[in-house]
């Protein structure tokens, strides 16, 4: 028997968290590592679209979509059908042992969709962190160079290498070292805090690379076109193109980590498309397969194919069930024009957030593209981070049955990542709760 959501609106029947969720949380403490935390200890029974139904029967409005994963909405019918059919056919063979068409089809789609018309090839993996690790491996092998340049506020994962690439210490890196070597960090473009134009910020980063690393040592610059965990930082126009041009001129590669920004999220297939940046390698995951574990590394054919036979792989990478989900997800994005819908969400939400900025002096900055939007909280009249306000807003929203997420190096950013299929009425409801949350602080 399939459980369905009996409504598309938020509705609470208990306090949040409800008694069943509280009991489940106590049960969890006995069996799940304390290193795994929950910002919102409400346990989900089923979901549909932008509504989560918890085990107490509360209908919650999801403004996080599993951190930009279920962009086509929870329980999307096309994805469900594709997964069910693939499970009935076969669930696993390992592509490196006995291959299958679904893997090839996903690679073909990624080769078509990622920026640039040059010849590309793709390899599939399980997670964003695994994709980033493999992108670094490929870049080092293809260039014969060791150094990877990353930027302030970056987040690239929680494995040993990706912790080295990630900027924020707590909770991601603290006491987990030593980390992988030959990773170098330079300043990024953070318009709210540095006041620099894109070319100015790029010139400063390049000076640091050339003086501290040496251009001839750089295998790649690895960067999120819009930073995710770092606080939804949108670099000033011209920053990314300048870094990309520098890599081309100096025999290095430009790796775009599009794990959170990819697949219509920012109002283009990929965030690099906004400024016409064509990366040498693109990493993808999150929105690719609507919740099934799948990630990709797509790059210039001559770069990707430089790897020796057997140099890439993994038991579960490109699992056929996840691949089937990805194909259905991409087809749904085309059918529903979710690029256009992301732009509609931006047009609807950004003016509201800017009006809130005028009303509440703790909002220092409003930024983002498409359905990847955020506001940064500060102490009034300053740029000093106000993490306490962010925590209070998330707590208020959660208590009202709205899943809200914070982010940022300083923990002071509220980020909005709704499903691209969210309705206008649901958006209005979520924005109303956010407004009330801000008002409660004032």
C-alpha cells in the first residue's frame, strides 16, 4: 500500500517535534553515532512535492529539498516509475564487470548538458565528495602537476582529501587531520565583505597563486560557481571568467564544483552558464538523481581519457537504479521547464527578501540566483556576523512546520533551496513564516 500526502499545505496536528518523533529521537540516540546531528529532529514517514509528513501526521513545508537534491519534488511520479522498473530489471552488476545502457545514457546527458560544445566524457560515482576526489585525481594526472587551488569559504566534502579542500574547520575538519597535501587556499570574491569588483578580486587571487604556489605547479583551480555551505556567496561578475582564463593561459585546469548549483537550480542548467564560463571539468551530484546516490565527473575528452585503464571506478558508481532515476529527473526538468521555474522563483522571492532587508536591520545582504537564494544576518549597522539570529530564525520556522536551513562560514546565513516544483502558494506560506520569524526577533 502506498501512502500519499493528503494535502499540499502546511498543517500541524502536534507541537514540533511531536511525541512520536521525540520517542524516535530517544531510540536513535541508542544506535546512531552522536557525530551525526539533526538540525530538525522530526522523523519523516512520507513526502510528496514540497510537503513532508512526519510520523506524528504533521505536514511540513520543505524549503531545503534535501539540500538541493529533490529539485523535481519529493516522490516525483516519473522518477518513482523509473526506479521501480529498474529494480524489477536488475539492481546491480558493477559497471566495471558487466556494463549496461543506463550508465552510458547518463554520461551522454551530462556530456550534452554541461557547459561547452567540445568533446567530453564522463565517469559516474556515488557522492559529491567522491566526484571531487576523482576530479582532483584526473587533473593531477592529466597535467602532471601537484597543486590544487581552492578559495575561502569553500565546501567540497567530508572525506580526507575534500576536508583539505573545504575551508570551514568546525564541524567539518576539527581534529580529523592530518589532511592531504598540496592544497592551497586564496581569497574568493565576496562582494558583501570585500567590496571588490570581479576582476579586482580575481587579480588578488591570481597574485597570491603566482607568488605562493607558482603557476607552473598548479594542476587546477577548484571552485563552486556559487558557494553553498560557505553562505551562498555569488562572486562579483567577472571573477570566474578571469580565473578560468588564467588557468587556460597557464596550462592548468578549471574545475567547477556544480554539486549544489547544478541542474536548473540557479536558473540555468549550470551556474557557470550565467557568465559563459566553460570549465575543463565539472562535478555533479545532488539534483542529478532526485535522491538516489549518484555523482558525475564530466570533462574534456582529452583530460578524462588521459587516465589509464582501471584508474577510475568503484563498486557502486553509476548504479543502474540511480542511473534510471537520473534519466527520469533530467527528462522531468526538460518537460516542466524547471530552468524557467527557477527564474520565476527568483523573480518572486528576491523582491520579498529585499523588502525584508529594508524592514529589518539585521539583514545585511540578500543574494542568490534562481531557487538558490539567501540572506546574511549581521549585528545592526555592522557587517559582524549574527549567528544567534540565524539559529533563532531556523528554530522559529521549524516550530511552525517549515524546514529552513542555515549556512555560512560564520553560521549567519539563511538559505532557501525549495524544490523547483514548489507552488506559488507554498512559497508565499514559507515567506510569511520567515517574515514572522524576523519580526519575532525585532
